[in-house]
């Protein structure tokens, strides 16, 4: 009887889930296999399926012959900068939204939500013109600002719901003990919100790292994040899929690993709040 | 802080006034100022630009044309193609993502030993950069060496290699398939959260009453997750409509104009022809179309905030 239910479960649940997991993983797995196949083999017989044909050749070429490491650094600077800018201005705003009832509160919250819905194409064109005028094109700071257009509204909403989950009585208690509002924010609310702040920061990092259109339009010769660099790996006359795959795998790694590490907490926050995927 | 005020009473009153009246605005100021500068000012600029005939790098030749750019839209066949493509693009991608996501969520909501692992692995497409996704699928779709054709020919589903991204009739559906793959984990995760909010007792009561699994699904599960479906669906419509990076990298809008959507058309006009006036007017028009969905979504979300 028990055995029968196990078999039944495997057929109705485990197998279908396995199919979906394979569907979700297969394309990236194929990319990894491609990156492990040397170009000569790739052109002659296609992707090497067995470990005998694998080598790290493409990865060595990626590091030695291209500026990929420098591009990784650009992405790192931009993503970290966006996290810092996004969190600093959002924490106080989120505190205000969750602790005060003031005139214009709803309208301002709406404003932050609205920004997240704007088509990026509507922003990217005027930002290009503005940044060209103020010579911010092709700088880290310019791209940090551009990414902040996405990061700030997101962070404000996420943090508002995180801070909202902390009982008001805690900071009120601190204030009757003689703390000012700001001290209460710093000493009581911030430490308690830290897990939320960290996962918001990580999510900002991931989106900034993965961002492509701003990087393509507002970056250039000096500042070229990985997402743009990967595309330039396409050879001039013929696509070098092996090299390209290696770049894609390396470029996708940081965000993917972070995502897997924090996915549980992140999903909790995402499903509560209103968030752009 | 308040140097000139000596009496402790007055100081206290001032600080209360400060904290309760002004403080929220002070706390909000940095975020508001930054967003006004980097979002709203450019936005206003965009609306202005759309009234000008502006080719970038020839700024002296720019002139005010009023609604001229918008008038030009109506007689531009590419605009209508792009509009139609946008409708197909949203109309197919979002339901497909939702359907696959719903299926996945229902499965993941059951008890089985490796549930946590499966849930983490299924999210992977969502975490990948869109450039990587686009290039990856270009490699899979490649007409000569792509693995998809190999598999389909091996299974004799097709007789000869299909040029997935080069055939104007097929290209948009190939991209829709890619975007479905990218987006279904989002739905799965959102719907799963909704499913876990439905009390088990409802199912128990229903099965005592002899309701079949299907009837339980229709009468308990679907109503239970309806709010999540609506919110996630609206969010996704907006997001899918805006996402042009995958198309841009996969086909660049081609072959011909077969995979142009409105935002992509605006972007290409501005980027390749440097025709910022016309490009922005397409972007503004698109934003207005999208506005209806945005308004619906905002209304829903703000109602939640009311609590």
C-alpha cells in the first residue's frame, strides 16, 4: 500500500517536476557544455558531450585575449555603486513611509511605484542626451545613476514592507527612553531590518549586474560592463560560440550564485511587495 | 539645532514639530530629489523632444514640429507592424508564462523529497542576464549548428533544418518561446506563495464531500490564487511589453521588421538613425498605450497599501 503511493507520487509528481527542472536548466547546461568544448572540436563535430573532449581552453582565451576581467571590474564597480546609492536614499524614505502618516504620503508612494513601470526606452533616450551634455557618458557614475532609476523605487518599496513588519512599539519605547527619532532609526530599526536591507541590496546588485540596455547606450570604450562585453565576443566574421559561451558562463556566475544563496528570503520579499521582475 | 530658544518647553515643542511634521519630508527628500533629477526631468525632456524634429549630432537643424512626429506615426507602416507585433508578443507570452508557471507551482506545492532543490533550480532562468539568455537561445536556434534542429531532425519532427530566427514568419514565435522560458519561474514562485496561503482544511472538507481533484482545483485553488494571478499578470504584461533587450540581441528586430515591437522600434530609430525626435514620439505613444495596464496595476497595489 505504502509502496504503491510512493510509485504513484513518483509518476504524478517527481517525474513532471523533473521534466520542468530539465527544461529550466537545459539551455544553460548546454551553454556550459559549449564553453568546455575547444573551438576546433566545436567546428568539426559539435559540442562535446563526454568529459573526454572537455578543456578550459575557451576560458583561458577569454582571460588572456580579451579585456573580460576589466569588464568584470566595471560591472562590479557599477553594481556596488548602485547598491550604495540605492540603499542610502531608500532607507530613510522607507522609514518615513512606514512610520509616519503625512500629507502626500500616498501620492509619493504612488510616484515610486510609477517610476518602476515606466518603459526603459522612454528614459534611455533623454538620459543619453542629458548625460552627453553633462559629459557623464562612458563613466561609472553615469551608469550608477542610470541603474539607480530602477534600484531606488524598488528598494523604497521593499524596505517599506520590511520596516513595516517591525513593531512600532519598539522605536516608541526607545523614544520614551530619550532617543530621538533618528537615533531610534539608527539603533533600533536598522539593526532589526538588516536582513531585509541585505537582501534588497543583493537584489539591486543582481539587477545592476545583469542590466544591458543602459550599459550598451550609456557605456562606451572606457566603461564596458560584462553584459555588453559578452556580446562583443561575437567574432567579426564568424560567431565564436565557444568563447562566447565561456564569457556568458563567467558573466552570469556572480548574479546566479547570489540569487541561489538568497532566493528564499528574496522570494518572501518579492511576493509581498510590488516589484518589477 | 535650535540655539536661540532657551526654555526647554519651547525647545521640546519645536523638536516635536520637527519630528512629526517636517521629519518625514526631510527623510524622503534625498530619494525624491534623486528620482526627480534622474527620472522625471528626463521624462519631461522626452515629451519635449517628441515635438521636435531632432537628429542627434545635427542639433542645429532641430526644429519644432508640434504633433508632426505623431502625425507621421499614423502613415508609418512599420509603426503598425510594430504595434501588431507588440500585441502578439504580450498576448502570447504572458498567458504562456502564466500557464507554465501555474503548472509548475501546483507541482511544487506537493510533498516530495527534493522539493527545496527543485524550487531553487527552476528559478535559474530568472537569475540569468538577458543578454546571456538571448545569446544562449541564438546558439540553440542556430540553423546550421544549433541543437534544436539536431534534436527535431533526429526525432523526425522536421525534415530539414528550420531557420528559426531568419524566417520572418517564425522568428517572433521563437523569441516568444525564449521569453516564456525566461519568465515562467516568476509566475511559479508568485503562484506558489499564493497556493501556500490556501488553508488545507478547505481541501479536506471538499474531499470528504467527494469533490474530484479537478473540481477542487476549479472551486478552491483558482479562487484562492486569483488575486495573485491578477497582480502577477498585470506586472508581467508591463514587464514583457518593456523588455526589448532579448529581442534586440536575438534578432535586432529583423528579419526585416518581423520582430519589431514598439519600444524596440523607438530604440532602434534613436540608436541607429539617431532620429531622437521620432524615436521619442514612438516611446511616448507606447507609454500611453501601456498606461492603461499601469493604471490598473497601481490601483490594485495602492488598495493593498490602504490597509
